[in-house]
C-alpha cells in the first residue's frame, strides 16, 4: 500500500474497500454516467441489484490509488469524468451483459473498461465480452455435443429391434386376416 500512505486515514479504508472489490469480483465494468438522471440511476441500480450485481459510484483519485496498489495497468482515461463500477462476485460475464443492456436502455452510460479474471479489458472490448455465451450456455452446448453421438448410437442399435417388432406385427395382422 505504498500509495495509500499519502491518503488521509479515513480515505484509506475506502481505498482498501476498492482493492477488495477489484480482487474479489469475478467481473467488473467501469462506466461513466454523465447525463443520466438520478431517477434513471436509481432504476438502473435496482435492476442491477435484482440480478445480483453491485453498482458503486467511486472517486477517481481513490480508484486510481486502489488500482495501482493492486497492480493493474489501466487506461488513464478511466480517471476522467464520473466513474461508477458494476461488479459481480458470482458470474464473470453478468456485469458486461447487463451493462450493455442498460447502456442501450438509458443511452447516457459509456463504458470506460473492465476487469475479467484479473485482467484489464479496454472500453472498446466491453461489448465483445458481453456477447460471449455464459457458463450455463456453454455447459448446455457441451452436453448437447456429448449427448448427440450417444443418441445416434442408441437410434442405430434400436433399429434391428424396431424392425423385428414391425415384422412380428405384420405376421400377427396376416394371421388375424387369415383366421
């Protein structure tokens, strides 16, 4: 915490909290909210909270100290204008996906960058990250890929038995007609 020593003691706790959020979150998006009304900000925060995400408005100087102490090399434009952070401790992609969704809805929010798995994501890549399939979607795709050959094998193996049933059914119908 070399940088924190220049900060007043009451602000050191805030820097430490920011460091903890950065290190513990699975995914984080930094954004500008200039032009967003307080009513829209409250609605956006409520939507994020409903989806298990946290939105915090942060002071740029404290954020800069926290990120430097954590060792993240970020774009300097992050520390200009208003800054809020959106993060999740459960789902890596949820902050990116919901940020893009809310930014389209409100229009006044601009991505400044993000953190995914401890790496800095530039602002221009936030939309790209948001388009990636989530963990559950990937699991579903994997199950589909794995089960498809098995399903095919079961169909092929059941073919002779199905044909035997058809033949026996035909013999039965022929004998019933003869009788």
